[in-house]
């Protein structure tokens, strides 16, 4: 019964083939095309190049003959030759994987390192020798195949190493060559030597361990940075030396340009920058301040973690209590409402804070109050009039206060320490009054829920020793009392 079934299947296949031939389409076209593409994906074109190319040539010849209308028998014979060739190529490729695995793996490493791109000359020699080994194996010349494969391993590793160095070190090498051509060593010798030193160390790292390039990559990146740094320094120093000793663009302007950004950083930290003995003292102050801030940040993080643990413990306790009581108590409901209210408040404060830029103001919680500190509000010197320059900022204030329609607001005026105490007190009160009147007239704030008070210079938030600090002290604070 089984033999009879196989005969029937064979007859059906023969009938299908004959019908296809009669219609001018040999089914071996699809069979051979699929086999070639499958083999190409398995790298048979590399491991058995002679057989693979024979199969491709047979398919192309059959396609040309079919297009020319030649006899189906001839076309079928060409396709059969191609099928046999690709089958033999697959067998040879399997043999190569078994007997020449080291050469195949080495070639794969070289390809992964982009040797064809970064080491084309070395790659061509290595690839040619590898190809000779594979062809010899196809011819059953095992001894010659192994000899050629061993030679290709050496060439492939050389190509891989060159490619890795070129890929990782190419930018640094190019920049250093550019620096040498520009005679950078005359003006920035230490920086250029640092670049060359990092490049040399990167090359040593690659030579000792080409398969873990993380260290070499970092060294190469640092070398490229130092080379760019040297080019920049040389350009600045060269241009400065060519300027007259006095006047714009000279050495004095160069030093002042370094001091300016450092002074801004110090002022932002509420430090008083002094450069009469160089930048060292200010740098030390900034460093010490940064360390102090980092310590405070660590402390705050620990406090937050402690609070979170306490909250988690309270929630767990409430859940246990709720389970014992068999339901949700009124106290639990009230507590949940307070928690929800606090969450909404935090979200509103975050939203309002995000609407102001760093130069316009800051928003923060102060107990149960929300403070909107307007450091960006502008008044003419000695005046309290709110002019058009403040329109955009006051629009944001109106939008912020609309979030708390039932809250009462205290407008606080503050000045820096310039001027007399009495004059500053009066000026701060006048400015607070001006803001409160503006909000009543334009923001729809109920006059009965807003008040104004001037504190003069009594409540500074920054040092009055620097221009930036004084600017931060000249402000209007809106203290929003919730639940009033």
C-alpha cells in the first residue's frame, strides 16, 4: 500500500512538472533560486565559492535561454546542473565548518571590526588567501586547504587589528596630525602631549586586548578631546599674542573673559568672587560650597527615605486597624481626604512652578502656605509703577492665583540693602501696594482677601555683597494662605 502511494505521488509530481514545462515554466527555476538564497544566507558563497558560483551561473544561463525561447530540455538540464552544484556547495561548506572553524571565526571577527572599510588593503590580501583555502577544500585538497587557512588566519588578524585601531583611533589621529601641521606644540605643548600620550595608551590597550575595547575607547575619546583642546588653546593664545598689549583683544581681555563666567557661578552660589589674587580663592570657595550642597542633598535624601518609611508604616497600621474594625472608619476617611488634598496641592504647586522660568521667579511651600517669589518683576529705580515690561510675568501670576480662588494673599515687598532703611521700607510698601492693586484690577482677586506689606531690606534671601544677590533680594513675594 505504501509503495503504491509513493508511486502515485511521483506520478502526480511528474504530471505537474510536465504541465509546467508545457506552459514554458520549469519548476526548477523556483527550486534553484530558493536554494541559492538560502545558501547565501548561510555564507555558502564564502565557504564554497566555486560550487556556489557554478549554481548561480547555471541559473543565469537558464534564465537567458528561457528568455531566448530555447528548448525546455536544455533549460531543464542547466537547472539540474545548478541544483547539483548548490547541493555540492552546501556539503563542502559543512566540511569547511568542521575542519577550518578557526579560520572562519577569525574572518567573522575581522568583518565585525569593519575590516573591509577600515583596513581595505589588508582585508583584500586576507580575503584572497581565505578564498584560496575554501577552493582547495572544494577540490578535496585538504593539505593545501589547511595551509592556506593557517596563512589567512594571520592576515585576517592583522586586518582586524588595523581596522579596530582605525575605527577607534581615527578621529584622535586625524586631530593630532592637524595639530602637528598647525604647529600647536609652540603654544599648547602640555595639552598636545596629553593627547598623544592618551593615543599611545589606547594603542597599547588594543594590542593587548582587542576584544575588550572599553578602556581603549575611553582613552581614544580623551585623546581626541585633548587634541581639540590644544587646537583651541593655540588659536586663542596665538591671536592674543598678536594683539597690542593694551586695547581690546589683548591679554587683559582674555583673562577677564575667564573670570566672568566664574564670577557668575560664584554669585549664583551667593559667594563673593575676588580675583585680585587670581582665580584660586574663588575656585576653592565654589568647591567648598558644592561639597556642602552635596552633603545637604544627601541628608535631605535620607530624610525623604525616612519619611517614606514612616508613611509606609502608617499606611500599614491603618490597613491593619481597618481590618480589625471591619470597615472604613470616619477617621480613616478624613485622613484619606487630607492625603488627597495634599496630593492635589503638590500637583498644583508643581504646575505653577513649571510656568515660571528661573529668571522670573520660584514657587515653594512654606508650611501650609504657597509662596510665589517674583524675582523677575521690574521696577524703575526708586519707582513703584508696574509698566508693560511686566505684563507677561503678571499674566502668569494671574493664572497661578486662579488655581487657589478661595485663598487669601499677602503681597510682600522686599528691597536690597542699598539706600537707607526708611527709604527702602517705604519703597517696598509702595511696590507691594502697586502689585495688590494690579491683581485686584486685572486678576479678579477679591479686595477683602488681599493685603500688602513692605519689609524693606529686612528679609534678604541672598547676599547683598554681589550684584546677583542684590537682584534676588529685590523681589515681590506673594504668600498664598490656603484654607482661610
